[in-house]
C-alpha cells in the first residue's frame, strides 16, 4: 500500500523527496513519487492564474497506480476553491492537493516545514480527521501555519491509527 506523491509542475525534486520522507515518517506508509505530464488544463483558470481545487481533486480521482491508497499532488501555482479566494490545500477521500505558491519563503527550512504541515493536515482529512481545536495539532485551522505543529494531537493520532489499521487493499 502506497501514498503517491505526484507533481505536475516545476516542483523542486528536493522538496518532493522531503515531502515523501515526511509522509512516510508521519503515516508509516510507503511513499512513491511520480511525475505526471501536466494534463489538466480544465482545472486551471487562466484569468485568475489559479488552479481550481475541486477540479484538481476530480482529475486526481481518475488516476490509478499499483497499490495506491492515497494520492497527494503538489502544485507550484496558486489555487482557489469554490468558497475561498485562495487555498493552501484541498482534500477528498482519496485525493489531496497542496499548492506551495503561498507557502514559499526564502528560508528553505521554514518553507519545507510549511509544506509538511499542509500535506499532513490534508492527508489527515483523507483519513477522515476533522478540524481540531487542540493548539498542538496539525489539524488545527485557527492557528497560522507557522504557529501550529506538524504533528497530530493525541486524539487525532488515535483516530488516525484506527483509520490506518482499517486500510485494506
Ligand atoms: Zn487534533
């Protein structure tokens, strides 16, 4: 069983592999990294120069790879959702996407940490976790990205472990 990390755009290789390592450490699942030739113009709004989160996820739902349990796409362009002028990420049951556009920072360590947090939170959603009020928790949405942890609180970790133990393929 694998979590696939896919890239469509000019995402740095180092970031992709760092994200893969972070996912493996956080979720305990093997990770595969894959490049997909940028195929989905219909998910891009050229006027706003942003991807449309719902359509990206819809596209991802058409992809299938051996042993795939979750798929996480990384985009370097900005992204919006139906109810938000921009979003860092978006998730459904199997698919998740993170845009690095608004997370970037000259301090690469900080930039990568932000991406890890967003990735962990969105994959958390794919496992059924909800927003969490614990300030030590990556599922917290009221704290700024830099203020919150990249880890799950005790309660979310328990729910995550239950979801992971029920994974079947
Ligand atoms: Zn939590």
